[in-house]
């Protein structure tokens, strides 16, 4: 077993943190619009709260979005990482923040769709306390293995290997009830497999242990997975979308591999406290609408093995309604629970 002082551990963590830096250095157009739209907002720095640690896919796309939004608004936008409790720490923080448009939240399935049926009690109500501003990225989760720990070449061999070692193959997740946890348990149920679950606070520390051989596999976002596969640290076996992605073109989907229920891409959005003034909310949503069609932003996401689906607030709320129904069923099906 390695320790935090092992050189390999330190070097891997350093690479992960460097990979989380913004992937596009060029400035995004639109800074001159900062004084427009009939409001003087914003007049100071904004904070974009990310519910996962630096070094993971959520952090990567958060920093790309912050960089682009800053150019549109003419004010700096900093990313603040508040990890833990499946996103609840970050969500509660933003829900309690002044509803002035200066503190925003990066939120995906966990905060907006999974946590309500998962936890007996939450310190916030996502449906009542947050308003959807914009989608910022969508990506498949990727099933990646340490081939030294799980010596297989493809998904069919993986299934056979796990069935031959029931309960012995360990996997990491971003926490009980997280998207990575539920996706793995859905795979286990569909394939008649049994795994050993090891929860983490985010994908960056999880990947450190996977590379070190302390875990067998995990599901992680394609932004991080593509980088680690390129480095040769892990091997990708499958993706959780209906179609293959360009960044991992030779990696099959779980759908084509016989698991149709595993069409479950990961996505991240920006939400604001529901009490934000209409004119401030309109300023934010219009700025993000420009960001999500910007060629520079789209190109930066492509480098992070991600895409963006431009979505106005009304379409976003409709999407959230469908996601809540899907993940409530998934939580019920897997029997996942989390203690408050």
C-alpha cells in the first residue's frame, strides 16, 4: 500500500491538478458587453462553486466556464471547490449565500436529481432554491481499469473476470449515491456482478488510488479519463453514451456492449439561488447563452472530451424534470441510501 508521501502518489496528483487547468488560453470574445443589458451587474468578482475537488472533470469544465463567463461579463469569475457529501456541502453553501448573482453553483445529476431520493434529509431543496441558468458541459462517464489489477482487454472479459471473483474487485466512486456509484451498481445489477465499493470525495483522489493499484476500476468523466488514457495510466473499456465519442473513438459504448440501460452521460450546469433578481438572472442567462455557442468554448470543451448542449432556462427545467424521474428510479432500483 502506498502513502501520500510516495513519489508516485505525489507525481500522479500533480498531473491531475495540472490537467484541471483551463484547456483554452485564448480570451473569449464579449467582454465589451459587461455594461449592457440595462443593469450595472456585475460590479465585482463572481464565485462559481464546484462541488468536487480540483483535478476532476467537474473542476475542469467549471474553470472553462468561469473563464468564458468572465470575458462575457467583464468581471473575474473564480472557481471555489467545496467537495464532499455528494455535492451537498457546496449546494447548501450556495443556497445560503446572498441571492445577488455573485455566488453561483456548478450542479449536475447528484445535486439536482439524485440526492433528494437518496438522503433522508437535505439542508437545501434543489427544486425550490435553485434556478437553472445554463448547461455548461456534457460528457460520458468512462469505465476505466488498472490493467495490472484487473487484467482484461475488453468489457466482455471484464464481466467474466468479475463473475469469477465475486466481491473481490474494488471500484471507487465520488461517494454513496453519486453518479459514478449508481452507474456502477446499475452495471452490476444488469450483468449479475458483485463489486467492492470504496467511496471518495471526488475523482482526482480516486484516480490517484486507481493508478497506484489500490482499486480495480471506476467510472469517471471523459475529460479526466481521456487525459489519463492518453498518459497510459489507465485503460478505458466502455463509455456511458448511446454513441462513441471522438476522444475515445476505439472504446465501445455500454449500450452496444449489451447494456441498454447504461445510456447515462454526465452533465454539468450552472444554477443560481432562486431569489436572484429577474434582471440579474437575465444578464447571467444571456451571457451563458453566448458562451455555449462560442467557437472558442466549444473547442476548449472538445479538448476536454466534452460537448455542450445550449439550453435556455425553460428547456433546462424541463430536462431536470426528466432527470429527476430517471434517477429516482435508479436510486430505488439499486437500493442506494446515504446517511445525513
